[in-house]
């Protein structure tokens, strides 16, 4: 397996990405929204594709993923994946019916250029799944891991900025709030909003880049405090009502640009 000398983004997925696919899986209810946003596209480019979550199985897909460790975790039968980056897509203009980027733009060194490249190679919709980082302040996790939330606010481009860049490239852009199911199978940062015990597990935290990049001493303090509040019942007294909700409208957003 040939790896890059330096990571393409702010997380070294050659080291941190092993085992990623076991926790970061396709959540069918979120996938349904993504696939609907792709419209009737028959050819789709997935940029920053990782292990292939959210790629539609009923269309022709080509993936772009700079990490060899992530490419190696793509399941048998998944779309072929090229070693390239969002900022330098090796394709002609309008080469695909649609382009998608799933929870990846916060990793790109040059977000604006990457978004413009998505628009350049797609003659149809550009579909971006991302997070509205300021909305994470409303999430109870910020009480225990404020450093993680503060870091993510510096890493995720604002939704307004994403909209502005895509709109400047031509067409119209809409933003949808994506509710997160209580039993979400994709283990991103907010996925366990009703299952706080999950955040005590190192492998769960290791599948979210904010936890990986944050000061580990601060993360450990948060783990200890959360564990104590779960044991004492303090967490349930403050947030236990969430365990009864079917879904949570948090920070996840679907940005869809159409020419």
C-alpha cells in the first residue's frame, strides 16, 4: 500500500483511519436524502470519499480519496477510487452528472478551490453533507468537551460561506437541516446524542476528527466527567429526555447546488 508523504488534510488518515469503516457506516435515512438530492444523475463523482459511505449503489460512481488506508477499507464491489484531492480533480469540465462530498470539506486545505472544482466537473447537482459548527454549541457534548467543539468551529467552513462559493460558481443553492435518528449507525460526532455512554469508548472518539485533533488531556477530563455524571444520574436528570426522542435536529446540513 503506497501512502502519501504528508496527509492531504489536517488528519493523518494513514495512521488514524485504520478501523474507521467499522464505525463510520452509511445511515440509510441520511443516505435517502443524499440520493434524492442527486436527482436523476447516472454518473456521480464522490470526492473525499473515504471508505465509501453514502455512495449510491444504483448509479455509476467514481471516488476520489487521497488516503491509501481509507481506500483499502472500501468494501468489495465498491466504486473504484482514485488517489487525488478535491482541489485538483483530474477530470474535464462537466464530466459527471453530479458530484458529492460527504462530511469531508472541513478536511480540505483549500475549501473554496475544492468546491469550485466540484462545480466545474459536475453538469448537474453538487451535493455536500457537512455540519454547521456553531450549532454544535447547543449540543450537550459541548458541556463535556468544549475544546472539541471550539476546534470544530475553526475547522468547518460556515454554511453561508459554502453557499456563497457554490452560488458564485453559478446556479442556485439550498440548505436542508438533516435530522439524526436516535439509532444512527454512522458514528460521526453528533450520532450518539441519545446514547451518551458511547462517547466513553476510545474507538468512538477515534472515528471523529475533532476528538483526534483536540488536546487529549482535555478530552480525558471530559470523559471522566461524563462517566461520573452518567453514574450519578446527573446526565439523565439534565438530558435524559433525549433518550425518548426519535431524532435530533442538530448541526448536520445538506447543501445542494444546482446549475
